[in-house]
């Protein structure tokens, strides 16, 4: 299974997962992933901005974070549930927080799942798109690719 499908599935209430510093997360479900980047915080945030300046993606910088919304026209990967894009009513959203760390910066990604009910394929496409966004963010900030679990093992 590739990393797009395996990124952190720690489903918790967003208020618990996001803590006080993620105002856009309240009242929904969130997935969280964190990694270290060798880039200083300003460069890491700029790299994230550059990565998501693409057709089909809305971005907004808020202090030390980047909020993105992924549209159905975003073409970053070949997703298994791609045909469900026509049925998407809400854009998958992610927020990336960048904080200073000992050797660069610490990036925290929160995927805000606002599509809790609906067509199965739409929910799965939202997950696939969010997973792709996190993998692109990891690459942009110089983090090593997330390792795949051994065959037959789950995260």
C-alpha cells in the first residue's frame, strides 16, 4: 500500500487533535502527521506555499501556518476514486503549521475531514487527496519519504 493511503489515520475529535492553535479544526474529525524539516521555518512555509500554488488549490497564509483547500479539479496524482470528484460537494482542507526546531523546523499537518457522511467513493477520494497533499508537503520541506509498512502489516 503506498503512502498516499497510509498517512496517519489517528481519527480523533479535532478539538483534541488540533489543540488550541488550529482554529479551523473545531467540530470536525482530524488526521494529524508531523515531521522535522532541515529548512528554517520561513523557508519551510515558503516551500509549502510554492508547492500548493497549483490550479484547483486555494491557499491562505495565517501567521505561521498555511491553510489549503483542494478542489475537484486538482490533478496531483492518479487516485483510485478519481471518478467521485464530480460528486464532491466540499473541498478537502488541510492546515500546515511550521514551528522552529533545533535543526530547522517542525511541520504539523492536520487534515480536516468535513465529509463524514456521503458517498463512500467521495470520502475515499478526500482521503487520497489529503494523503497526496501531505506527501507533497513532506517532499517540499525536505523530509524523507514516509516508509511503507512491510507487506501484510498495517499502521
